[in-house]
C-alpha cells in the first residue's frame, strides 16, 4: 500500500487551552483513495486537517506527507503544494477579483513560469467545469461556483492530495452536487487523493472509506458499508446513520428481512421491494 | 439608501485603445494630465485639455453618461468651490454688490476655471479606473513603486493589500446591505434624524461588520498560507506587465502635448 498521508500517534492541543484536541491519533491515507472524515462539532476534524499540511504541528507523534516529516521546515512548501486545502466559506478563500488570477495564485507563489501557469489555469478551470468564467468577478458567482474556483486554485498547484473541510456546508443542493461531482472527477481522472471532512452522510456514502472521529480519537474506520451499519455506535458519537440505513434498520426491527448494506436510495428501494415481494 | 449603487473603482471591461495602453503609462499620464490642468492659464489651454479628454472618452468607448455619473457625487464640492471663488476673488470690475458681498468679473472667471478644472480632473481619473482592471491597477502601482524597494518600502505587500481590499469591497458591501436589512426588519432606522442620530444608528451596523471582517481576514490568511503564499520573493505572475513599442510612442507623444499645453498655459494662453 502506497500511503500519501500518515499520522503516527499525533497529539495536539491549542496553546493557552487545557485539554488536548487530538489524542494519540494514528491514521494512514492511501494514495488515490477517497476518504470521508465524520465527527460531531468540536471533535477535532479541522484541527486534524491542519496537521496534514503543516499549518499546525503535533505536540507529540509525527505527521508524514509522502514520507516527509511536517515538522521539517525545509519541506514546508513542498508539503503545502502536495496537500491542497479547501475550506468551508468560499468567499474567504478567494484572493483575487478575477477568476483566472485567483486560480493562478498558488502557482504564482510557487514561482511557476507564466506559460506554464496559463496552461495550469486553463486545465484546472476545465477540470472543475468553469472555463467560461475565466475572466469573471468571483463575487458574482454562486456559492457552488465559487467553491469550484477555490478547488481549481488548489489543483493548479498540481497536488497529490486535496483535503476539504466541509466544502459544501454553505451550498445549496445544486452547488453541493456540482462540488461532489468535481471531487469524483479529480480522483478518477487526475488520480488525486481526496480527504473530505463533512457533516453530510450522503456525501460520506460516496467515499471508499469513512473515518469517524470523536473527541480527538478515531472511533470507527472502514468502508461506508461497514461503518454505517453501526447505527447505535454512531448515535453514541452524536452522529446519525444515513436515512436509508435508519429506514432499513427500522424495517428489520419490524421483522422484514432487508440488508442494512443497501445504502444508496436506489439500492435501498430495490432491497425493500425484493423483501416485500417474497 | 442602497449600498450596491456604489461605483467605487468600477471597471468596464473592453478592448479599446485606452483599455489596451500599458496601465503604468495610463497612471502616469493621468497624473500628468492633472498637473497640466493646474498649469493651464487661458481659454486656449483649457479648451485643449477638454478636447483631449473628449478624444480619450471617445476612444475608450465609455459613454459620456458614465463619465458624468462619476462627476455627480462631487456636485456639492463644485458648488462650494464656485461660491467661494465668486465672492473671494479680489477684482476691480464690480457687477453686483450687497453689504460685504460683491461679484466681480474676475470672480466669475476664476469660478468657471476652477469648476472646469475639477470636472476634468475627476472625469480624467474616472477614465483611468473605468478602463483599467483593479488587478492591472495594483500591478502597475507595484511596478511604478518598485524602485522604492531599495529604501525598504514593502512594495509587494502594499500592492497585495490594495488588491485584497479591492477584492473584498463588494463582499463587504453585500454583507453591510444584509445586516442593514436585518436591522431594518427589526425596526432600526438609518434614514431619519440629524447627522448624529444617523451616525449613531450606524454603530450596530459597523460592529458586526468589523467582527466579520476580522474573521474573514483570519480565514483568508490561512487560505493564502495553504496556497504557499510567502510574500513577493520568487513569485511569478500569470500576466506580466509588458509595454509594447506602441505604448512608448503614445506615452511620449501625449507627454509632449501636455508639456506644450503647460508652457502655453504659463504664458496665459
Ligand atoms: N484556534 C483555536 N484555539 C483554541 N481552541 C480551538 C481553536 N480552534 C479550535 N479549537 C477547539 O478545538 C476543538 C476542536 O476544534 P475543531 O475545529 O478541530 O473541530 P471540528 O471537528 O472541525 O468541529 P466543526 O464540526 O464544528 O468544524 C474544539 O473544542 C475547539 O473549541
Ligand atoms: Mg471544523
């Protein structure tokens, strides 16, 4: 297994506060995978994300990006280039008043030659499906479009991995769908590793792996099909399983023979229809 | 009051000769135009200044109405200047007199001159912002100020600050509009009462706006760090300013023209 990100017994607390936010946390992210990170408010998800690209350094333990120790200053920009970061509020991460200039920002900081920046900007905008907005003013775009511009700005760094901290929290359903489609495209077409922090179970369902964090510890880790069948465990961490699973589990309790693993709405409908026709 | 009507630094994209001129030359020429306006003396030099302005407006394909709109907000200033000039210019040729107030031919002429200057000054500068994108403006200022780096002026940082400020103006205006509507819905009154009451009514608007601006600044700084921002060192640009031979020719021609007008103006033409 080729790991892109590795936390080894990482612990972290914010200065001037008592109580650690992350406790002895170990996690490996496989290159090319799509991982969803879930957890209730204040469980430490955003903090973990900031350990991934050396914005924060662990108090003890280590974080490695592609084998590079994040506490090694010499690798700082190499690490930040490899691990792109997208945040919740699209307005507060757009730097420039023209779309193409904003997408170019990271590449400019890295000292990429102008011709190469041009190519990267055009490619990145094509990947997120925003080519026609190249000279637009970002403040006139919709939330979902702004978030795709933010993603384009990150892919212009040609990262290996992109970590998104609740990128869809402020978006309407159409914007959410566009952003999720973009993430799948990044993973499938460019082979970029995706780590998605989210509160939306339907988004977590689309991942290959779900990691549940509670009070700075990993409490559940596995394929969505595994993790989401633990309805009661999830509830004890203030999370609820996807509605399909809740429905299936209620049907099971009522005596119907349906598998909890039919998690997408379509699979769920098929499973119920099959069980009823027996 | 509708905040979204504010046209501060508004830019009208286009592809005219004025749009295409190197923004550094545009800034320098605008400054020189203002100097020329103040060196203008007689009717001849004023008319040439006005003619130049009209030609540039025509070339830029910006409508005269838009240019007039940029002058409108300083109407009061123009009025005050006019009144002061009419009454306070010393002169012999008295046309009308009442108590200490008197109107002289000299006063009227000086008022007309001053009004013409202010209008042309504002219209000329508005052509600069109408035809130059904020990015080009800040890049040009960075480039023009770059010699100051020798004396340790943080030129890159200044231009980055300006471009971020320009980027966030619409965002903050939108937010202010939202907060105002929310407070109006709860009975806040921003429009009646004297100046002090109105300023006082603004405080509950400004406090949340400031708090949110600080939070935005924090998040933006984080996002910039994540995108490998490390100041101006080693930074390249997508669009590098590059003056073409044509730009040099235009610049020097207009420069000579301004010099000629200034000299003529000094000799009273
Ligand atoms: N800059 C900070 N200084 C001090 N404490 C902080 C800071 N940022 C976060 N915390 C605390 O650390 C804990 C974890 O915060 P974190 O933002 O990582 O949680 P989260 O899982 O991202 O939550 P949410 O779902 O609300 O985004 C919280 O208790 C929070 O109050
Ligand atoms: Mg968070």
